[in-house]
């Protein structure tokens, strides 16, 4: 059956000359900003085929498979997707300055060229990357081209829920540029990265600033390292950090690049979903100046007064009521149609009484995390799964049965888990480290989820230690669902079919997937075939089923040790009609008052 093409409420209002123009990286923001979203030339060529011309125009940053792109093409594993556009006239050589080109994400393998010169090759469809294009720029007529290859689920690269033959819990594969492309002008020595860690129990922030130093051969003496940033010299290793808020006078601390700068915070104001208070940060290094923000937030596991391990937020037990969030859109696939759409999802779940979203094996544009930071929504961030084809009989059916009998399955059967390729395992670890590095400063993120239901899982204990080395300030969910190896901070349970019996252990216990109740709303679903774990025909029946499960299975288990829940799921996605919202975000399928009242009961 041909799919019904759904729109969101934002689809028809998109200005195609001004697409997703908001600053894409609020944690490190400069005044110089050139947005490259909009219409680009594109072409698709087959294996060994040379590109002779371009096929038409594509609306970046929507993938060619997404209706909003206007391309209507599915990129196959052996094909090449070509992009081209001319850079704006203001992008040209400038003495003592560098032009940095940024890609939010390109799926999967990208080759970036400026004026015919290859400048960057990048593998990994979910992570941002940058390239200094300065030395390839002309005074006028600068051409940017990008070549893309995408194997989707036909290889061991990271892919998330994408599948070339979509269906059920796997969705339409997308490819190419799917997050904002942009540029900024920076000094020869510029602030490349900042790392901010809240030292909650010390009422202080630790800030580390990393500088990027380049040698500009076009101007004598430019790019040399000097000593004092206050003197305004380029290339200095001194940095000045200013912390401020609406409640306090600015505090300035000077230090060295690559060294921790400790900033005390008088009358500390904590961040929480109920009170998402943010501090402003400004950083000066030589001729460079950036804005950022930070929050005072602590997450850890501790035994409560009954001796049960609980998640503590800001040194108090805090029950996390979550929703599984796939991050798919009917008009943009991986790419939200606009900033308002991202805000709508977060705010709607918050209004229903949820305080956490589990971002499911996808990494969002950084503005999504920014909105969670400022609106007050906790985030469990999944790593993006990869590996070769998974053996369903092993990772789904047998694993579910073993979970029911509380039998632990080891993750050493790498072939059955799709992880026999050593290069694929190394790539996963590299992307895990990069994911943590890129998202580290977002206070909303409180847990890293390493593996989901055995999909591409391997050596769980070793990977857990790697994650802990990268970030000691957050919790680790080693294996969400099954193939639990006993490590990490969370005993992570998926339960769609069986009565729930929680028994406290040394780790905190979380029900990280449950529900999946399905209701197909006429006019708001894509396919005749629907997928869900229990099918309902009316909103009242769906709400009753949800209420009964919460009252009979979930809420009674809180006293026995349950500390967090994740309901499946935020919205419908293609055949999977088990969302709280329909895929087009037009219909709330559960009665709002019932959901809010039940969430209010879920606390310690």
C-alpha cells in the first residue's frame, strides 16, 4: 500500500529561503554566523558513474528521502549523492581571520571540497564536524561541493532505526545532509571548545578552554603565540571567563588554556526540571569572544532511608518519569521541520507531567538539547547502534524469554549480535567518546545509554569503563533491555508483555521501555498496516489500558525499588502507531488529565 503523506502543522509555513536559521550551537556562540541552509544543486550517480550534470535542487538540511527536501529520492548503498552551492559573497579571504565550515550531521560518509580541492573526509552520520576552508577561498566565486555515500543498514556503520526495507519498529532510511550547514569567521587563534563541569557540592564550576592555533601564511607575524589575552594580542594562551546571571553580579576568573579554571558560585541556584535555571558564560581569549551557558546540577545513585538505591538529583531522591523519543518527523524524517517543532514535543511532554525523555539511538541537533536545558527536561541519551544484521531469534525472542526467567545473556557472541567486525567495534567506541565530548556541557543529559536490546552490543563491561573515563559526572545504563552484564548504574528493564516484579539490587532499577499501546487515528496515520504491542480502537479504551497498567504494575513497584520509567513512545512513527501523539503531532491520543494525575503519583 502506498503511504499517506502526512504533514505537521509547521510544514506549509516553512519559508524555503529561510530554513532553520537559528544559531545551531548555543553552547559556543559567536557574533559571526553565516547560515548555508536553503536550496543546493544535487545529483545521484550509480556505481562507477561520473556526474555529468545536476538533477535539480534540494532543500538543505532535509535528506533526499524527506518530503521537505523536494528531491523524492532514496539513496542506495552503492550510489553517490552530490551537493553543490556557491558560498555567499561575504565568505572570502580576510587578513588575520579564518573561515570555519560546520556540518551538523551528514549521513554517513562525506567528502567536502571547496573550489575543487578536497578538504575533509568524514565518516559517521550522527556527529557534527568542521573544516577550515580559508586557504582554499578565492576573492569571489567560491564553490562548495559535498559527496555522500550511505550504506544505511547494509553495513556495520552506525544507523539507528534506519532500514532500507522499513517496517514495524524500523523506519525509512535517510541520507545526506540532515542538520544545519553553517560558517563562522574566527581569529587565527580561536576558542575551539569549552568544557564545563558543575562541582555541585563545592558550589563552583570547573571550566576548561581549548584554543585552536593556526599559522596564517598570508600575513607576516599573524598566528604567533603571545602571552596576554587582555592586551588583545592574537594567539594568547590566557583566557578570561565571566559567569553571570539575573541573580548575581558577574564574576571574572583568568586562567590558562587547557587548564581547569575554578569559578565559585555564591548563593548557588540549582537546575531541575521544575526550575531550569541557567547561568550565562562569556569567554575571552585574545581576539576571540564567545557566549555559552551552564547549570548547577548533580546526578548520582545513593541508597534512600529504606536502603534502596535511588537516583538523586541535586542530592535528593528524584523519580524520573520518561518517554521514549525516536525523533522522527513525517515531513523531515530525522530533521525537525523547524525550531518550534522541537519545542512542541518537549513542552507537550512536560505539560503532561513527564520530566525525562530517552532520546532513542539518535543524536539530535544541538538546539534540541538547548531547549531541554532551558525548558527543564532530563535526557537519557542513547548511543547510536551499528553492526551487521541482527539475528532476531537471538536478540529479540530468546532474549525476551531469558529476561522473563531472569537469566543473564552474555554479549560475547559477536556474530549473533552483529559485531564480528573489529573496525566496526573501534568505530563505535570512537563515536561514543565523540558523542560524550560534543554533548558534555548540556545539563539536561543525566544518563548515557550504551546499548539497546543487544543491537550491535559487544564487551559491555569494557565499553562501560570507556564511557566512565570520558564522563564521571553522569550515570551509565550499560544495556537497556536485555544482555545486561551487571555493570553500569542501572538495572534497565524492558517489559511489554509480563507482570512487573521489581526487586531492589545494588544498582538503581529502571523500567526503560514499556507500554507500546497502539491506536490508529483515522486521517493521521501513514499505512494500513499498523504495529504495536496492544491494539486499541478508541481513545477512551487506550487511556483505560494505560491507566490500568500504571496503577496495577508501575506505581506499586516504586516502593519496591523502581526509580525511573520510560513509556513507549512520544509519537507514532510510520507503521508504529503507539505514540502519545500521532505522527503529525495533531492528535493527543491519551486523555491529558489521566496522564497528568498518574504522573503526579509517580514520586518518592
